[in-house]
């Protein structure tokens, strides 16, 4: 009886897995690089266009709102945050829509290396976290949300 699995087939499979991993990592890196480039100098207009304003984010995270930093879904390949006049769209696991009146609180975490905005919803047990590439775009979003009457956690106010 011949061997079903040979050393050659294992080597080919290992090389294939490494190659696919490199491709996925390169795509994720390029997506993040595009978000950083797009965020430079971006401001949210006072009058929203009908197509909304696409906010470049590095990652979209979602998880239970009561567990803070614990997330169940992480999207670094195609995250989404689009602001409209009366609602916004976001994607961590799948694309969702929420009205600004559904937001319970916005909490921000700023550091030298990242800017994180966590949105907790009134009617849902989950939160959405957007990792933003730029402090200025975070400040611009917070000003926009404050005008909409959203409660910002103490210390996040502009």
C-alpha cells in the first residue's frame, strides 16, 4: 500500500497556507493605509450630502456593551462608518443602520497610537467601536454628534 500523505504534499500545503496568509495580511495593510491617507484633512460638512459621508476607519469592532473592551466581531478588511443627516451605517460583522436617537452614549479613548470611539445603543445589548486613524477626524465626529444631541461621556466633550 502506498502512502496517502507524503512529505511533498505537506510541504506544498504549508507553502500554500503561508502564501494565502501573506495575501490577506497585505490586503489588510493596504486597506488601513488607504484609510489613513483618506483621513488626512477630512472634515465633516455641516450640510450632509444625500449619499452620506464615508468616515475612514481602521477597524470596526462589536461586542456586548456591558463588557467594555470585550469584542465578539472584528473587521479590519472592510469596516464601514457612514454618517447621514438622521442616521448612520456601520459594519463590524454585517452592515447595520442606527438612528442617532438610538445612541445611549459615546465614549472615546485617545492615545498616541490610536483613537477609539465606542458607541453604546439604547435598544441593543451590543456596542460598536470604530478605530480611527486620526485625532482630528475623531474630534470632528464628536462635534457632529454633540450637535445631534448625543451624550458624550465626561472627558470626551470638546
